[in-house]
C-alpha cells in the first residue's frame, strides 16, 4: 500500500466546481456517470464537529439501522464483517477514535432533530444541481457520517446508491473505480452483491492503477456513482466525512434482475446480464414478484395455522 500523500486542500484549485449555484452543468453532466471532485463549506459547520457527533451518537435510537462500527486494523481486501479486534461499545469507540483503529458510521442523519434540517437541505441541493434526470429517478435520500481513526482503511466495496461524499475533517486518499467496467466487477460479482453479500465485489490489486485517486481534505468532496467500487485510507488525523446517498428506481430495478440471476446461476443456468434482452428482464422481474407474492401467502397461511393452534 502506498503512503498517503498530503491533501491538495480545498482552496488549492479554484477551478473546481463549488457545491452551489453556478456548478449545475458539471453536476448534471457527471451525475452517476463518472466520479468528480468539488468544493464545499460543510467543514465550517460546527454541527459536524467530533464533539457534536458524539452527542449525535447519544441521540440516535439504539438499533443497528442507525449505527455501524468496526474495531481494529483492516486492509483494503478485508470483508466488512471481519472481526480483527475485540469489539468495543459505540461510545467507547468514539471516545478513543484518535488511536483505536476504528470506523464508525452514524446513519439516517436526515431524521435527527439537530442535523436533520441541514442534511435534508443538502439532499435538495444535490438534486437541484444534478437536474431532471436525477429528480425523476430518486426514491429517497439519506445522510451518513463516517468517523475513522488516523491511518484507518475503509475496505474495498461498492454501493447500490449514488453517493456525494463531503470531507469535513482530516485527510484521506480515496480510490474510485469505473462502475461500467465489467472486467473489474464482473456480472457474477454484482449478482452476489445484490443477493445480499456486501463484499460481493473483490479487490484486484493489479487493477489499482486503473482507479481515480482523490486526495481529500476538509472542504473537498467527491461524487461516487452507483456501483463504482472504492476504498480509502486516512491520513494522520481522525477523519470525518458526510456521505449523502440516494436510492434510485433505475438501480433498484437493475438490482432485482441481478438478484434473480444469482438464483438462476445457483441452479446451473448462465443468465444473460441486465439490459441484454428487454423481454428477459421483464420476465425475470415478473417471476421475482411472483416469488415474493407466494412467500407472503405462505407466511399468512402459517400465521393462521399458529393462531388456530394457540
């Protein structure tokens, strides 16, 4: 792994698009097509300071949907569920984030009483900048804050949602790969991902040279298209970043087809990838709906039998 270079800094390149009025053309052109760097001012907002985020952790409901954390040193190829160190509590992890080799993700900030208004405003601004193509496709937007120890690696992975990442504190080197390159992420890897394996995409060390490497510091952000593999390594200070994610109807449809293809492949078939045949895609979606309906009927029937026997 290469040493982390110094951040370029938010003000070093005034030609970068700003997250605001006047940059709509860049956002519209690149949205969910390619990653790109932009400037922002969220690092000046005290609501995203480490002290404020520790208070956020106390406010969040004590449910897995609202917080994820991982303790211990990992490498780029580690699975997200790898257990490399004794597990600490969320508050212990945050209190020692400066030296405990940990990653914390606090989720659904859009529902929080303090950060919610700011996050919802950021979501609206992203959609406004990206334009009609995004607006007509969005299902829901979310806010997640990522807090990580100095030197901590965020393992290689991809996400189904489209992402706008705002670096707020600390430096990191972020590698983003081409989401359309099926020699990098074959259809079989995407099938595993949409079948429920968050590590369906496998890191290939020989392909690292194909990544776009972004040197992020406070005030810089990157757009990561849906299904674009990426990984990160922090610099010498604890890192804070805000991830604004959007679920998209078009990607959900694609994911359902990949999910069905994974089932077919398990039974010995070699399914055609999404987009190869509109007729086959429609058939697979209809078949999947039928399977879900049958399962719901079976559950209702078993619930009725249990109630009769109780």
